[in-house]
């Protein structure tokens, strides 16, 4: 009985069908991050609003999407909405909407924590310079908040790369789903899924390297200025 097929294993690394699935995974990750970040920022502003009703809407959204499994959310969007006569989305649309709505709930909390970490003195300084509230937020507060949340956002991207595999349950042909299809056709379970795992590992490893570069870049943003100030003090 054949246990392992080395030729098949190495062949899957050049399999166009499987590699296209990896590209779909990257596309899902990028699109989810973009739309999730925009919606997450809107939710964050709603949470920080002085209006209690607006705060309540945002809190309820975060509570629902963080408190229910992503798998259930995807199934409801893909199969539940058409049954209710609301809207019928394609597999790709359902995956993008479900992933983005779910990710927005988590990103909003990350962004809110970063914004709250910026001291009130920064806002007061912006107003003293004649900046309007919105200008002070986007020019003073938001850049500092982003520097704080960059490591957490980077980890979210890493997790999102792997979370996209859940979309396979609604027949989204990303990397995992295409691996399942190949396995059913060729009956090489270990070979196919080992390659799938290695491809996921390769994508997350590349992102880890990018994330470290981004963190290093923003981490030293104020380094030269601080060094100059110390040099002047020494003299």
C-alpha cells in the first residue's frame, strides 16, 4: 500500500490550480482588510461619538459579530439572506462581505484602543493651533494612534490570511477548497494538504517579514529628532 508519493508532493507546488487558489486567498485577505478597515474606522468614530444612540448601534454591531462564529455568519449571508427574500450574493461576494463585516468588528476595537492611547493634551494642542476637530483628529491623533496599533494590525493580517480558509464551507475556491477538490480527484490526502499548509506558511512568513519592516520604519520615526534634542542638551 502506497503511503506517500514524493513525485506528487513536489508536483503540487507547481500545480496552477492550487497556486491560483493561493492568489484567491491573497485577494480575499487584501479586500477584506481594505473594506474591514474602512468600516472598522467608521465603527470606531461611532463608538467615540457623544451621541449614546450612535454609540449603542456600534456597540451592538461589535457585540454581535465578535460574539458569533464567522462560519455561522458566512452561512447566513450566503444561504439565509436569499431564503428571506432580501438579496442573493455570489460565493465571492458572500465571502468578501462576511469576512469584511467580521473583521471590521475586531479592527474597530484595535483602532479605538489606539485612539484612546493618544493623550488629551494632543487634542488640546491641535485646537490651540487653530485646527478644527476633524483636522486635529486626522492630522494629529490618527497618525499617532496608527503607530501604536501597527503591531496589532499586522497580527490581524496574519490571522486573516488563515481565516479566509473558512470561506471554503460556502464553496469559495480559495487555497483550502482547491486543495480539497484535488484531494478528492487524486486521493493523495497527505501530499495535497501538506502542500496547502506549506503555502499558507510561506504567505504568513512573507507577511511577518513585511510587518517587521513596517514596525521598524514607524518605530524609528521620531528617533532622529530625539537624538538631536539629546545632543543639544549635552552641549
